[in-house]
């Protein structure tokens, strides 16, 4: 006789919404889920999770933009973007007790499965969606066992779980699973030649696994900021935005310590004027601006003061240290808030870097990554044109 599958085992077709921001503080463990990164912590507001339905859209064609002569030029960002990811594997959100005729059983926990594990395969069949896991669960009705291939903090193992039948007559492994997540951040740049983009300026860490999110499929999508929760001492503020799931902007192909990267398919940003980049040795202490959105989709410039420049010779984070000096930004947000990660930093009319970190005990102070490092991560040969000019 076919058994029903326990629907509460899965978060099918839903995604969790996060605000992706890298913040350097110590915070109450009960309030935040965080992952250590050198002396920084990647924080996500856990109590503000929401679940939304996912909708999909088709790609759009993009029109090439000619590069201007001289120094390499980019389309500056500052736009609020939604980020949608299908993980490469199933995240174990938690396990739970199942009431059966033999008593209360937690089959997943008994098998050694833990919260934060990433399920890569079932019975040697790769699984990337909750629907695929359900299919394997149904196939296990006769054998009453499933061999799960698990990734736990970078190490792979095989665990055998025995599905059980609950007193309600449903078959389950006692797992809460997730295969999708989403969040908001800020676009840093678009390359007018290749249409490649860079955003965030730091990695996306999975809140449940405390590991770098492994992406199977990803998109950036349009987003409108509806409000900003102001930062206070010891507690980060955040942007609150509507993610427009049907309004795809581009692909999401790469997630690493220096940001997220992909290819823009929307022509929305082709209306912007190009802006030259600055090399690391040109960035200096003094006045600068950040581009970001506080309301709707209007990109605005806000004043900061660069206080320190770390002349890095190899890719690293925290190359630029700054303080927020713009009175309107301070009054509305208290400084840098979650969701501003990736906001381009502009100095002397050039893109010098992107916002990545903020000190939560003092949200007027933060750090940024040099634009050169983000361009290198996106595979853009930004020095080629200048080299050709010099050779001529």
C-alpha cells in the first residue's frame, strides 16, 4: 500500500529571505546565526526570516555597450538587487521526533544526521531539489532504508537512515529540508563590454550550515526598498525590500570571499553613464561617496570620508576604511546597514571599491574592498586597454 509523505518534512517551493551583509562585531548568539571569517562575523538576522513563494522568469537579450577610450570604464551600481539561489544539495534545517506505533522516533538523528548537513545524494542518486528527495523516499518504501551522501563542513560521508511510518500513516525521515534561499544586497558594477557584473563584495554564507553557499542555479532579480531599520549601538540596521521574483536581471554564477558574480541580461542599467575605475595606488584618504538605495529603486550618493587605505598587493578584503559623514544618511540609517553590501565607493569621479563591512558597535565606521579585486574575480581584463594605449 502506498504511504503518504509527511509534508511538514519539507520547505518545498519556498525560500528563506536574508539580508546579506558582513559585519564585524560580537553579538548575542541567541539573536544571530554567524560564521567566523578571520576577525569578522557574517551575520544574518535570524528572527526576521520570512518564507515567500518562488516564481520564475525567462532571460532577456542584452545590447552591447561600446567601451570608451583610455582608462577602463564601468557602469556604476548602487541598485538594490534580490538574490535567488538554488543550492547544490539539500540543507538540513533541522530534525524532528516522529510519533509511530513503536513509540517516538527521530530517524534522521538516529542515523547521525545533524542540522546544517548538506545532502548531496540518496542511494547514489544526486539530489538538488526537495522533489527529487521525495522521489527517493517513495522508492525506499520497500527497503525501508536510504543511504544519504552528506557534506559536513567540507567532509563527505555516507549515512543510512530508515524511514518510518507515523501514527498518521505518513512515511518520513524526520527531516526539515531546504533547497532554495534568497536575500537582498547591492550591485557594484556592470562591465559594458561583457555584461558581467559584481555585487556584495563578500561571500554568501548559509545560515544553517555556516558554510559558503554552493550554487547550482542562481539569479539576481529586481528589488524595491520599502524602508530602512535604523542601526543602533550593538545592533545592525537593515534595508527592508520587496523582491520582484518575476523581474530577472541576470545570472548568478560565482560566490566567493570577494563577492557574487554573473552576467547581466537586463538592459535596465544601460541608461547610466560610464565611470572610470581607480587603481589601488590611486585611492587615498579623504572625501568620497557611496552609491546606494534608501527608497524604491532610486540610487543616491552619500558622503563618506576614507580614513585609511591598505595598499594590498594581493587579493584581500578590508582594503579601505571609512566613516560616514553624510547627515541625511546618518539620520535615516545610523550609518551603514545590512543590505548596503556592494554599494560602490566613488572618489574623484572614479569607482575605487565597494562597501563590505561595518562595525556594529559604531555603524558610522566600515570597510570596503578595492574594485580591482572584484574585477579580477569577474575575469575582466581591465588593464588591457590602458596597456594598448601605452604601447601606441
